[in-house]
C-alpha cells in the first residue's frame, strides 16, 4: 500500500467513524426524545425554529428516519470492514508491534489484531459513546443531528423508502404494528412511576405527584367508599319549622341538613342550608322547613365518584343521597367528601362527627396509642382518621367497622382481639349481633397480614 493511499484510507476511516457515530446518535436520540418536550421548547420561543420543526417531523415519521439511520450504520460498517482491517494491518506491519515479523504468519496475525482493534474502536466510538450521550441529552443531540440526518435521508430516500416498506410489510405479516408515538400508551402504573421519578429529580412538585396519585385512586372508587353512613346523619323533618331547624343548627353546627318525611331516613326529600335557615328566621321562625328545602338527587351505591362529581356540578348541588339496591338510604355524600379524595382531609365544622366516634385512651408502656372507637364508624372514616390504607377494607362490601369485623371474624366476641395490619382491634361489648364499641391499639410495627 502506497503512502498516499494509506493517508487517504486513514482519512476515510476517520470520516466514516464520525458518520457512524452520527447515525447511532440520531437513532438513540430520536427514540429517546419526547415529542412533547420539543413542542414545549418550540412554544417557548418567540419565533418558531426550523430545526425544532424538522426534528418534530422526524419524530412524527419515526420509522422512516430510523430506517435512514440503519442504512447509514450498515454502510459505514461495510466501509470499515472493507478499508479498516487492511489499513490497520498495514500500519501494524510497517510501524507497529509487528514490524519485525515477515512472511505469511505476520500478515495473518496482523489481520487478526487489526480486526480486534477495529471492532474495539467501532464499538466504543461509534456505538457506546454516542448511545450514552444521546440518552443523557436526547433533545440536544436530536436537534444537532437533525440537519445532517435530513440531508442523508433526502439523498438515499429511494433506497430508504424501499427498505422501510419492505420492513413494514414483513412486520404486518407477523401481525405486529409499526412503532410510533401515537400507539405508545402508558398504563396508570407507568405514568405514576414516571411522575415519581420526575418528582424525585425535581422536575415535578411533590404535591403534583400526590394529586395525580389520588386522582387515579379516586377513579377506582365508588360513592359507597366515601359516603357518610345513614347512622351518622342528623336530619330535620319536613314537618319542622324554621325555629326547629335553627336549634338543630346551633346544636350540631352543620352547614346543611337532609330533610326527611315522617322521621324516616329512607324518605329524604332534599336538604336545607344554614344560610337559608338564618335568613328565614329573621322573617318568620314559625314558617315550615319545606319553604326553604332544596333538591337532592339520588345515586346508586356503585356509582363512580367522578360521575357523582359531574352530577353535582350539572345539578349545582353540594349533597347527594346514596341509595342501596332496595331503594333505601345508605347515606349521603357531599362535595367536601369528594374534594378530600384529591386534596386530603379538610377540617371544618362537621368533622366533629368523626372525632366524636373516637376517644383517645392514652399510650401503654410500649408507647402504643390506645383508642375507643364506636362501631358506627365507617371503614372510610377509620382510614381517614388514622391516616392509613387497609387493603382488607377494599375487598369487603361492609360500610361500618362493626359490619367488617363481624363479616371477617364471625366468631369474635367481647374481649377477643383480632389483628388488622398494624392495628389490634378488641370488641368491648357484643349485643344482639352488634358491637357498639372497640378498643383499638395502633402497633409500632406494621403487620400486613390479616389474622385472628
């Protein structure tokens, strides 16, 4: 090999290595970069960028441009195999570690060593390094390679088009769809995982992640999971007058009261608002409650929470009656109950209801807090008060703590202790198949199994 040809071969090899690195960088960058990130970058500019627009076009035609990068990588591999091995072997023989060797054996050894060196250089410089850089900086790399890649795509378009169509045809014969951003769908778990990582890296506020997680959880719940049980309802009768409703307001501090007929909670006619009660009291305290009653829609127990919220918004009502399968009243749900699913507990004048069902008894010698809890407490209020999430509750249709314990532990009597995750629950009395009160011990160490 002449000196001029050797120099030309070295220059060609260097250029081919650079072009191969460019193609690999483009391949990984186009796969890694998010179209939404490019759109956001474009919208943040005062004047649209042609480079960003071209990169978005490549993302929208991903298969076509990935085929272009594959053609480039294949061509560079062929060129390196054709020229690289011979050139490196020649350098080893004339000036490298093998210059003292002669004969056929020297040429064979030089070829093997040249092949190893060429493979090493190609893998490191044109595969691994470009891949790492593209994964670390996908947007910057995608924008950088968009111009050269588009130029190469135009030159070799007929060949790329043929290869792309051929690959698409074979893929369809296999019953598969070609990759594109439109058919890339993330599950709820994947979205939460991505959001969790974004929050950990500071790209998303922790509160935003919490709201997102609660929103997904809310989509899986029905109104029966968050309603206020009928046993906790404080109602006024339709035969009562404004003065009676006013006394009810002063006694309970509730902002709204369901209105029933004949004192029957299965006959809820609507509700009255404390503001209307106060205004009417200034005019005539003996006026009937029915004069200020507001409509209260009914929904079934298994209605999804998001549908209940839509109904509240469309009907412009803050309260809805929850009916069981027999048409009786299971309870009510308010807009506050739904908002708390997203934003957490918001204490107001009605939260004394839950507090009244729980009495702190103090801690024992193990620093474990003891509570006395009413059997009327709903499992939802139990989780909310103790700030916990009991998986067994989700598998049960029972609304109250008493109903759940009797369902899960039918042999339990007063004085028996059952374990529910990190809580020990002991019925304090048992009368006529009903438990009025429990003693709850919150254990320091969580036990996730449900045992007796």
